[in-house]
C-alpha cells in the first residue's frame, strides 16, 4: 500500500512538471507568454527569471519532502533513529540562507525593472511617436486619434514598429484597466483622471485587448481588437475612415455612445470634436479647474 502511494505521488509530480514545462516552453496559446511588442517581451523575460529563481527554492523543497517521507517512515528499518536531535543551528542557517538570498535578488530585480519599464516613459525609436486617446465606458472602448481626427469603437488600428502614446480615461464607469497582453502590461483608466502608457508592436498582427478589472454586467464582453499594420496600410485605413458616412464624434454623440451597453459592434467616426478627450476628463473637475497639455 505504501509503495502504491509513493508511485501515485511520483506520477503526479511527473505530470505537473511536464505540463509546467509545456506551458513555459510552448506557450503559444498563452498571450502573456507570446509577446509581440517590445514592452511585453521584456516583461516576459522578467517573469521567466523570477520563476527560475523561485524554482531554485521550490524544487529542492519538493525533493527534500519526498526524501523525508520515503526515508523516515515507520516501515523503514534502516533509517537512523535519533530521538534526542531536535535542533541544528548549521542546518537552520543553511535552510534559511537560500530563501533570503532569492528574496533579495527578486527585490533588486523588481525594483530595477519597475523603473526601466515605467509606463509613462517614452519608447526610444526612429519613428515618430503616435498619440491615441482611450476612453472606457460601460462596456466598450472608444479610441480617439487626435492627429488623424478620427475615432473608433472597440477597434484599435496602429502602425507596426511605431511607439504609441496611449492617454487613458473613463466616463461614468467603475474601475477599468486597459490591457493588451501581447503588447504590454495593464494600466488603469478612471473617470476624472488621465493616465498614460507607451506600447509598440514589433510587427504586423492581430491581438486581443480587454479590460482586466471586473466592473459589472458587461465586463466579459468589454474587449477590443488590435490590428498592427504597415505604415502604408495604416495611412490607407485612416483615409477610408475619413471617407465613411459616419457622423462626427462630438460631445453629444459621445454622451449617447457612453450609455451602458454590451456586445457593441465596431464603429467608425470620420471626424472628431476638437479637444474632446480633455472635455471628457475635465467634466468631473470643480469649476475653474483645468488640465494643461492634454
């Protein structure tokens, strides 16, 4: 019976290690492990290093637990019997030294990475940075292109290898978190506030964007499509949107669009009201207050 138990435990360990290795080494279907942007790639590298460092502690613990369980049990007549032994300073120092060292290394790693990947820092590139203003509502995403004077709903079109400066806010909605897993980490979008992040796609592709913060009935459907295209295709796309028969996205149109709704189809607006994003953000501020540089 004891032999059967040890065999079952061993099989479980082997299966767990197999699937863990499959996830880490072949994570094509796990978006955060299949980065397509310069920021997401660095985030994955940090995650791998952190997991490796933690496994330096975890794996020996599992091996030691298995060894103790199989060696010092009642049926093992060859195990050394030492009932008087209950403490070893050297063993305790050895056991605790490695976790403390790993924690210190992780602290330094996280500290340096958090500053190096600060979302408010621009991405160095030979291409001019593009600005896109993002407004989260219940339960849809509105993207305003201030330089192109167009807007979309639940669709984000960006040129490849071009840094994008996202300015984020929300309108009459609980907490939201803007997240494109294959391009970079999440950043909050909150009513009455403007946050920012910089992302860049390394090539052509289609990615999934979502709200990573639970915010009500339509949370599961609050997703959007991200298309990274060539610069020429992006220019042609902007021209097609401008030529569409859709109305201007002004404040009145926005207020209707911002009403709670679910499963909204993709929509395009061929022009936008000047300073619409600033107007949306500052409507929550006290009279006489303003926002500079929006």
